[in-house]
């Protein structure tokens, strides 16, 4: 199994598991008790993205994971063998199944289930189980997603600096 390649500026919290063929980009953060496991395929997490507490990012044979830039994967969410476009919010407890393709600037509502192989167009708000497109995301919501991702970059830097002071 390949080793994870983690950018020097990324923050990996205590208790988080990052295992296998993974690339973690600049300014990313993986928070407490999150699991990012690439034992059968690869995982790419692009710059500025965050994987919050207790979230799971995992692969399946034939289903790698690609998470774009400035993506927030909320607390307890599951991203499994799927693709998530830039500037997207995956709400708390949402589940994204194998082969799903989430576009750019999307919001996947808390607790939503994106079924296997669903293609979500750019700028979509998805809610429900199974997930359905409710409407287009507003420009204000896109900016809020970007702002939240940027806050997590700063929070990760702060935690990383505090951790380095302790070492």
C-alpha cells in the first residue's frame, strides 16, 4: 500500500486516520476522528478542503475519491468512491455513494443521501433521502461555502501552529 502524501501546510488532527494512496493538498485539514482510507484506490483532496470530525472518506475497487478545492465535508459525513467538485459543501451526516459525481459550487444538505452513480450538476442544492435537486445554489451561498472553507484553512493553521509549539 502506498503512503499518504500530505502537504506540509495541511493539518491532521490527533485521532484522525489517513491511510494509503492519498494526496492531501495545501491548506487542507482533517479533523478529530475522521477516517480517510485509500486501501483499494486513490484519494485526492485538493487545496483548501476540510474533512471534519468523524467524517469518513473511503474507496472501493474501481471507485477512487477526488475532492476538489475548497470543499467542506461536514461532521459525520461519508464520501465513498465518488467525486466532489470545487467549492462544494457536503452537509453533516450526508452520504455520497460509489460513482456519484457532485458538481462545483453545490450544497448537499445535512443527512442527504446521494445514490450510487448520481450526477449532480454544478450549482445544485440537494436534499433528502434519496437526494433530489431542490434548486440552484445562489451566489451568496457559493460565497458562504468559500468563506467557510477559508475559515477551516485558518483554523487548521492555528491548530498546527499550537501543536508545533507543544512538540
